[in-house]
């Protein structure tokens, strides 16, 4: 009996301690007194320590301790505190039955803590954990429950945080939707409404910063003004809402250029700083925001007093912000900008040195969002180029910049997500390469172009890299990397994108898949680190140096990388047997000329429908002339490309004209253009009118490659190709639903098929309804060569959804990439625009031809624009006739595409000779292009 009384007494004492802790926590919520919060945490920790493991109240006491620890972290920023909060909350969740009514609250608390830690560490796994927990909490809470608005609010805020980490627009759209729902279901006067309005306004602001939609900044301002108006003056969250409101005023100033907005921004941000307690972890961030407004006012008015004030505020922030804080690079970068502004006014070299020092510190920081570090490195490199163009720091600055691009578009994202991220960095690699050429570092120019272009295809190629060398040293490790790579490729190409219209259960499933995807990426990184610890594998699957790129060049001819930038244009020729690229400046070419030529070509192509109309009658047509007498003809485009780009390269490399009368086969060369040049037909550059006609075709057989590695890997791994299967699979689909008919493709395929059989080539032909998508994939796996005569649909926004249209469905590029095409050799894509890219991703080669290379084909024939039926049939027939009659040249009895580049050269030149020199005739044969070996 006495023992029972003692137990009851002890239990009551523990409950009393716990209640006292809760009372202190409530007192802190109203006063913001940090000492009260510290005592609350101590009391709640003591209550947990005194509670037996099997006590029914342990879960709730752990919950309350977790809340107190999380609040402490928000005040102090101590990582150990939030680590402990998450551990405590996870334990509370683990011991709570799955059907317990407190489960949504526990999930919500855990999600908040994950989100808080993410703000401190920027670790993607933390924000993924937050969203996963919060989605489950919302899903488990019935409509009408009083805590549902709170759950929606915390979920929306976490989605906002993830958007700030990834830049994925679907996250910010979802955040706005969730937060709008939170506001709708929250009763007027409810305390959580203030927080919801703040978060909703911040979400509209972030979307405005991305899309520049004026309605978003108006909605942001409306929500945040209301939040500030109804927040009591003594409320501890008022400074946060004022600071956010100031940012909105500043962004509207950037858009509307009204000085009143700038004045309002400074006013409310100054008040936010004044109301923030000394020692609060958020104070440096609010000081940095205030300094940003002073910087803007200097830029607007030129009054140096503003920049002096900004520097004072930022230096105060620097003194307060702890080392290792993710916001530190932003403060450093703002200091760099401030000192640079003051340098432009004062001319004091000390200010310039300070600016460069702060930019460098921000760029090389070990913490911070990759996007922030990326911006800092760009500024650092740009300032070095401008003021110290021979500085030894330029190379490491650009190295850092290109490395951050790879980090921002990492393998934990879907292919779509990576392409979305890369749109914000478009043109960086050519800009860096131009800088390297300026420094006479052709090797670095090659490395940076290779590292910063076609990144997504390069990642897919890396995931498929044979691991034979590693397998010799550690077969188990090689197998583990291979399995992780295969799973990562599948996740990146197949994982669906969440959208607002999905049910919450679907979103939870997708979030689980996203977290598994993240875990896969981490596991593979860990495995790669293990491999790099092995002697001789220190650079295993890392971006290769130029010396490595030069090791496996094709013997048949050079790869010519042409870099185009605002400041200069250069060719970089890589030849087998040389240790360094040959640098060929192109001073007579420019990015403006490239854009002009592309505009002329686009205008001509829009004016012609080559599918419905064939070539014009023979005869010379006058060159079109612009309003100012400018030659706007296709002939001008091809002539200028030849004179300004191609001929200087050919002359430098010692190419000479081929004697056609002796049936001499021209040497090979591979074009690897960048930027706007990617949309221009280098393979057809030439002078096609007048007494001195000549073109690149008189000197060489042209092919293209999206990257150097896309070609050299095929040279290097040629011995690993499975050649046990060969033969030609042909399919034609003259018309599909909702698409215009394509007369002639059936004739094309039947003609090739009959000729193949006559030549003894193993061939299979399936037409129209005779073939399903599954059968096509099956035949692609069985045959080394495929001829697709059908409609092609290119999806530049989501390249893996680019597809070939059949009668019984469509074959997406993503599906092809997932297939194990061990025998893939040649793909002839007799469809329109299969090698056309996307302007905002000009260096990513987001087209079907590059995709088929990524899928494993060693060579691909595609088209740059629409082709005519007769021209398509003539070129294809002539192409295969050339291959069929030369099957024995390489001692391989079966059919393959070894001579495909020469075959296409032969076929297009035969078509060209049969036509006149009109624009329409040129546009008839030029579209056909060859990629790969």
C-alpha cells in the first residue's frame, strides 16, 4: 500500500513538473523572454527523464519537450538543439499507436522541426522529411478539425522552403494552393491566421521573383499588409512580418521603379530590425535585407550616403552571424556588391579589393544554398575579368561556378527538374570558355564546355558507364555502383511530377518516391567516395580533364567545338595524337551574326511547307532584300557561315578539296557547336552561287556530336559493344489520329526493305496497325539498326516525353532510355525536326537525335526541320543503297552503320546535284544531319 502511494506521489510530482514547464512555455509565447523558454525546456526535460518508459503519458511529454526545444532553436540557432528536438519527436511518434488521435499533431511537430533544421543546414533530406510528415498529418485529419488550418499552414511553409532550395515551380504553386486553403478554413480572429497570411504573402513574392507576374506581387503585398495590420504591436512575430513586407515593397520597386516603394521598404525593414531582440538568430538576416534596400536606393539615386549606410548595416550583420550559417554567403555577397558600388563612386582601390574579397568568401563558402553560391561565383569571376583580366583567380572562380551548376542539377532530381534548373544557367559554359580563350587556356575552355553543356545527357551517360576497370579491383563495389546507377536512372526518368490537381494520397506516394530517389543519390555518392579512395581511381567518374578527353579521339578526323559568346567566338579542334586542342579564333563571327542568320533561316522555314509542296521549277530566283537593302536569303546565311566560321577552321587544319572525279571519299569531321550556332547548318555552309562555288562538303564529311564525351566514350568502349545481333528493323506510320497524313513514308520503307532483302540483309518491316509500341521496343532490342518513318513530336519542355507517333500509341524517348539496347548501332529518324533544340536550353541538346544517342545508338540520322516526302524517300533510299553495297569493307558480314556518315553525305549530295540552286532546293537537302560515329 505504501509503495502504491509512493508511486502515485511520484507520478503526481512528475505531472506537476511537466505542467510547470508547459506554463513557462505559454509564458514565453506571449513575452518572447528567452530565459523563460530556457527554464521551460529544463522543466520539460526533467519530466521526461522521470517518466518510466512504459508510462502512457511519455509520448505527450516527449511531444511537449520537442516543441520547447524547437522554439529554443528558432531563438538561438543552435544545431544541437534542433537535432535533439527531432530525436525526441521521432521517439514520441514511434511509441504512439497508429490509430491514436494525437498522431497528426506529432507528425506536424516533427515536420516543423525538420523544416527548421533545413533552414539552418539547407539539407534536402530535411525538407523532404518535413513535407512527408506534414502531408501525412493533413491526410489523417478529417475536415472540420480545429487543428487542420495549422497543419495546412506548416505544410505550405515547408513547400515554400523546398522551392527556395530547388527552384521547382510545382512546389511554389502547391505552396500557394495549400496556404490559400489554410486561410479559407481558418475562422476570422484565429491566431494562426496571422502566420498563414504571412506565409501566403511570402509564397506569392517568391513566385513573382521567378515569373515576374504583376498579379503575384499585388497578392503578396495584400496578404502581408493585412498580416501586419492585424498583428498586435507587442506580438513577437511582428518583426518577421514587417521584414517580409519590406522585401515585397523592394521587389515592387524593382518592377515599377517607384521611389515611394523603396522608401516604404526601408521604413518597415528598419522597424523590423528595431523590434528584433538583440541576440536573436534572425537579426543578421533582417539586417542584410535592410542593407539590400539601401543598396537599391544608391543604385537609383547615386547618393553615396546610402551605400555607406548599407556597409555599416552589413558589417553589423557579419559580426552577429555565426560561422557555418547558411545565410552567411548572402551577407558576404551583399558586402561585395556594396564595396563595388562605393568603388565605382570613389575610385578607391581599397574598396575594389574589399569587394573582391567578400565575393570570393561568399563564392567559396562551405554553406549556403547552391543558387546563392552560384550567383556569388558569377559576380566574383565577372569582377576579376573586368579589373584583373590576367588574375590567377579567374580559373578557380570559373571552376567553382561550373561545379555549382552540376550541384544545382543533381541526380536526386528528375530529368525535368534538372532541365528546369538549367534554364537559369543557360549560356554559362560558353561564357566561361570565352574567358578561358582570352587567357589562352584552350584546355580549360574544352573542360568547361564539356562540364557545363548537355549536362543531363552526360549524367545519363555517366550512369551507364562500363565499370570494367573498377570490377577488376573490387567487383562487389562495382556491382553496387552499377545497381545504384540503374535505379537512379529509372527514378530520374520515370518519377512523376506532383501537381495541384492530384489527391493528397497521390502526393504522399510521390513524396515517398522522391525521398527514395534522394536516398539513392546519397548512396551512390557514398559508393563513389569509396571507389575514389582506391589508388588509381581518385578521379573516378569525375569531370575529366582535357588530357583525358584527348585520349580517345576518333582517328578519322577532328572534333571541332565552336564556342559562341557575347565577347568573342572561337573554335577548338581536337585531333587524335595531339596533347592539346588547337585554338582557332573566329574574329569575323559574333553572337549577333548567329542570331541574325538564325532569324533569316527561321523566317524562310515558316514560309515554306515542305511536306505539302515540293521543290520549285529550275531557274535562278532573286535574293530577298530587307527594308534597308540587307540580303535576307538562305544563300547569305550559308555563305557567311562558310566564310566566317567554317573556312578559317578548314584552312587552319590543312583541309584541302577532295577530287570528286577520282571518287575520293572526303575525310571526317565532327561539329560540336554551342548556343545559337546549334540551330544553324554548319554541315551545309558554303557558297552556292557565282563562279567560285564551294562548300564544306568539298572538304569533309560532316557529323555532329552533342559533347566530346558522347563521341569519345563510343571510341573507348567500342570493344564492349555486343555485336551478336544485327540487321535492320523498319517501320512506317503514314498517318496517326489528329496528325496530317504523310504520303510517301510507306513507299520509302517498302523500297528499303526490298533492297535489303535483295542484298541478303536480315530485315523486318512492320507498317501501321501491324505494330504496337511494345513490339517496336522488342525489335529495337533485337536489331542493331532501326528506321523510323513516322511522325515525331518533340517536347522541349520535357525532353523525355518527346516521342514517335504510331498507329497504336506513341513511343516516348523516356521509355526508350529505360530499355536495355545492347545491340544499338544505327537509328535513321525519318521524321521532322528530330535534331531541333530549345532556345532556353540551347546547350542541352534536348532533341530526339541526341536522346537516341543517350539511349545507346552509336550513330543517328535526324533532321533539322521539316522534310519533303520525295526528298526523304530519295535520301533514305540512296543512303541504304550505299550501306548495302559496302557491307564487306569492315570485315563484318552482317549489316551495320559503320559507313553511315559517308552514306548520308553521298545521299544528300546526290539530291543536291539533281536540284537547282534556289532557296527551296537548298532547304530540301540541308535538313538531313548525322550524329555520332
